[in-house]
C-alpha cells in the first residue's frame, strides 16, 4: 500500500475560490490536519491512520502552500485568507466539534483560525509552529523578500532539486530523520513541474509577515477550548519558549514536550504525537 493510500479515500470539495483535495479515513468526531509550507497531506501519513483507527474521522487536506496539485488562482492566499479557507472547508463539509492538528507554517495559520474563526473548533493540537515574531524563523526569513523578486520562487524551487543537500540538512533542519525520497518528491515536485503552483506559492510567500501571527496572538486569549502544545524539545527553528508563551496566553493550554525530534514531529516521532492527539480527544470529549 502506498503511503498516500493509508490516509484514506481521495475526495475534493469546491470552496468557490478554491478546490481542495483531501483524504478521509475513519468515522467519529472529525480531526482535520493542517500541514505547513512546501508539504502536503502526506506529512500526516504516520499519524492520521493511528488516530482514525482509534475511532475518529480523519480529514487530511492538501492546502495550497506549494505542494498541492490543484492550482487555486482565484483564492486569497494571504495567511488570513488561508485561515478563512480552512474555516470554509469546515463549513462546506458541515463539520462540528472539530479537532485541528497543525504543524510548522500550518500552526501559524491555525492560530489565525483560532483567533478569527473559532466557531466549529472544539480542541487544537499545535506542534512546533511559527508564532509571534517567528513567521518565518530566521533561516527562512528571506523567503518573502525573495518571492517578490522576479524569478525568486523559481530559484528556491530549483535549489531544492539538490537531493543530497536536502537529505543532509533534513530539508533545512525541519526533520531529524531522513524523509523518504517518494515523500520528498510529493512535497517538492508540484511546484517544480507546474508554473501555476509556483504562482500560488509566490502569492502565499509574499503575504507572510509577523504582523499576522502577532495579531492572532492578541486574539488567542478569547479561545477557550482545550489546546495541546506538543512541542519538539530539539527544534532548530521554534524553541520551547514559544510554547510556554502561547500557554500563558491561551486559557486552557497544556505544554507536552516531544523529545528526539525537530519541527516535523509527524516525521520524527509519529507514535508520540499520535498518542498525544488521541489523549486530548479522549480527555476532552464533548457531550
């Protein structure tokens, strides 16, 4: 079975300005996964099946963050626009009592979602993510500026062709363990092959700015649902201090460390993360 098959059946939903492909597995209360920049739903291939098998309905979309296959030329791809897209996805599928599980850039977008569109959300699991002034972290801070230069996105995409460099750096130190080649291809080939996907990627990158995560942080004190901050202790980009700072703002938040992992806990420690997701689902069930 292919890694992508374990995520369930492939479906699509039309949100008006965007068509989103997602995979669905299991039944029960819904769990929606939010990946980050230059990844897609395959990031969750070791987590979502375990959660689904524990008795939950897992929906794993490919959000338009550069590794999607359906261009969305009419969509608002600013960070608030992508957060609104997630809210529209929940509404289009009539999902309620939703658990959001997010990583990396997807965590920043989820914080915006929590601040601006909390209505359908019952609980959140944030793994290591862009937060506060780290949107992006220093290693990636030049990307929005580079994206504004003609040919800048193409330069980034072509630089990621160097598989040896990608493996040696763990895709710029986001993964502690090697990412399989077929998964790397799923992440990196869409923007390399399709100019329309590169245009989508550029539109997202030029909108990235810390003002969005800082504005979201101001609204998080009003988010009263349970939040689990499952943070990697060895993260090279998002230190544990970000998790503790988020926990001080959020009324009902808990920090749980994930050891022996960089940013991509779904890659490095999927068993630990899956267990934490199931724990919050069972511990904070609504009646």
